[in-house]
C-alpha cells in the first residue's frame, strides 16, 4: 500500500483542492482546500467513490463507464489533461471546475491525484465581459457609430471592419496612419496633430472632422477615443467611435441662420420682442425691449422682466403665465410696465409656444404693444359718449315735456298724448340699451324684452315667449325694432292677445340668408281678428316708415286666429 504520509506536504501546501484516489476511484485522502470547496469533511469522504461524491448525477454513468474502461485497459480519457467540467457540492449545488488527474507510483500500489480548481468566478467574469461587450457594441449601433481600435502607440492595426465599411479602405490602406487619407485634406493634418497629442498625454481624444465615405460623399463625424488600460495602468489599446453628425450639423447651421434672421427682424421691430427658454427665463430681447426698459440686453435675461411689472399686476400675470405653460398654450395679458424714465405704460403682451421640428417644446416667443395712448383715447371716448348720452337723454326728456305742454289736455284727446309719450319712452328705452353698448350694436333679445316691458307684469311671464339665437343689430335697426315692438304691443293690449286673460304672444327669430334675420310676432288664443277698415299710425309706421332702418319692409298679417308680423332685421357686422 502506498504511504500517504509522503503526500502530506503536497496536500497541505496546494492552492487547489487535491483529491487522492485509488485505482478503483475510491477517495483515500482529501485536503483542507477540498473541504472548503465541496463542503465535505475529510473523514466524511474517505472510502467514498469520487463519482458519487462530486460528479453531477447526470454524468455519473459516463464516469463509471470511463473508470471501468481504465481498469480493463489502463487507458484513461482524463489522465494528463486539463478539463473544464461540472461538479456538485455536498448540498448538491452545481458549479464549474477545472480538473487535471495524474498517476502517482507504480502498480499495484499506484494512486491518482486530482487537482481541482473552482472556476465559478472566472466563468462569471467571462459572462460579464461578454455582456459588457455586447452592450458596448449595441450602444455603438444605437448611436450609429463606427467602432475602431488603435494600438498603444496610436496606430491603426489589424482588422477594422467598421472603418473599412465606412471608407472603403483596405487593411493595407488604413494601417498605421493610412486612415488619415480618408479624412478631408483640410482636416487631416489638424486631426493627426490632435490625435498624437492625446496619445502622448494619455487623455481622451475628442474631435470633429470630415471623412470621405465609400461612395465618395463627404460626411461630418464627431470622434471620441479613450485608452483601455491594463491592470498596471499601461495602455493596452485605444478604442474609438466615429459618429455621423452631418444632418445634425446641417440642421444646427440652418437653425443658426434662421435665428440670425429672426434676431435681425426682431431688432427692426418697433415693439418689444422676446424669447424664453424651455424652463421659462428670457434668453433674448430685441433692441426695442432694451430701449423701452432703459437697460442693456443682458440685464433683461432670466426673470428680471417681472420687476418691470406694476406690483398690483404681477400676481395675475404670473398666474396666467403658469396656467398657459402647464398646457403649452398661447396666452395674452394686459399689464403696466415701467419704462426707461420710471413711468408705467399699459402693454398688451402676447406669447406663443415655440415647437422644434422634432416636436420638442423650446420656449415661448412674445411681443408687446403699448396700449397707453389707446387706453387714454378710449377713456376720452367714453367720457364723450357718456356726455353725449346724458345730453340726448335730457333732450328726450325735454321733447316729452314739450309734447305734454303742447298737446294740452283741453285741446288734445288724452289717448293721443299718451301714445306720443309712450312712443318717446320706447325710443328712450332702446336708447338706454344702446348707451350700455356704446352705441355700437345691441342684442335683439334685449331690445325685444325692453320693448315688451310696459305691456307685461309678473302674471304675464308665461304668456309671452321670446326665443332666438344671440344676434345683434346696429343702432338704427335697434331703434326701429323698439318702435315696431311698441306698436305691436300696444295693439295687442287694446285689441289682440293681451286684451284677454288667456291670449299668448310668441316672438321668435332665426338667421336667414346673408346678413338678414326675420323677427316673427304671432298672437294666439285672443279675440277673433278682423282686418281694420283704415290704417292707423302704428300700421302706417310698420307698413313703410321703418323699412329703411330695419333693413326690409315689415309685413302685417291679420289672420283670424291672431295678428302676425314679419320684421326683417339686418345684422350688425
């Protein structure tokens, strides 16, 4: 029997796990390193078959066949070879090992030593390296870059498939510094000089130049290369990427030209113009803005413009600005801004979002218009209109007073005096509506409701239906319509639907072709109607007197079921 004592120095000093087996595959010794790797204590494995101890279950049959063949022929498939295999620990977890077996001694006392190394960390490192390389190449592909490598001295050597595909150069052509022949003649020397400086100083290389593509087209590329280092800090190689930025540079140049044109146009504008960044601060103001504020352009960048706003107007401006920016919506506001002499001027500011070609929000562009003189003129106009309205109202009151005094009770029938005064009051009511609207236009609905007010009370609300879209008429048409409604209402109270408790009136209108509408007056459930034998003032007024102001000739229909009137009305523009 072989003396195992002689092997103890080997077992105790080996950095690998060492397993000693007899010719039949039984374990006869097992060092401390093997205990740590496999989890079995030495006394637990002595006498056990190696195959039943560390060989994975799915490989044990193959192991037994190999052992049987060795015992029969003396030839072993694993002796003297370095193999990578799978093994199992005591807890049956599998892991990769590196195994070599050597024979020791002569038969029949020959034994076998197995040197085993756990290569789990090596396998994991290889796998991580493969993933890293795959990720690196995927990243290069994602940015449409061309990958290349140079040796530590900065020379292009070996196979460079990316560079060859880009430039069409052969290996012999791009070797060393031959790659520079594919660089634009104006860029080649600066590129080589900058590259040599980066290699000499061991720092990343960042550059931009033009490269002739395989089809002869010149393309603009950004270049970035970094040194790959050994564990001792020595440069192993340089890894570089060429990224085609031709379209981006063209777009940037076009954008620069566009912005230059815009800035020139903006400076020619007499009103303040500004642009903001995507985050909100102003990054450009035109000359008119700077002159208005009495500041240098740079002093207006950021959010300084807020300090120019009157303190009472700041909260409203900022609230509207924040709401609009949240939805990237255009917005307008009126506010007082302090000018170069310290006076506040009313400004109307309008801003719209700037959207790039890729749909990205770039900020806002805005323009302001000075409203101070316009507001002053509007104020003077309002004062004049109010004064005019006051005088016209006084004139109407004077006319009413003169009418009452002229049509004396002892000389004029009472109903004549009442009709004249009522008609003047109808005009006065329409005048009140037009005054509220600055005599620009009036809503048909307001004119009709005001005209019917003298003929109705709280009990008549359900008897009179007024409906139609929100149309507006000019001042002349409004006064004429007021008089027409007054005459129709007066007639309805005396002879028509409002002379009985159950009579009803419907006043409706709809848009017609062009700028015309027709207001239809219809009475129902009143007394039977007969056409009058002669025309009174109201009929004559409706029949022709109001045609010019209304925009068309009214039409009266004395239907037996109730009076109907059709009043053509011209819309206000």
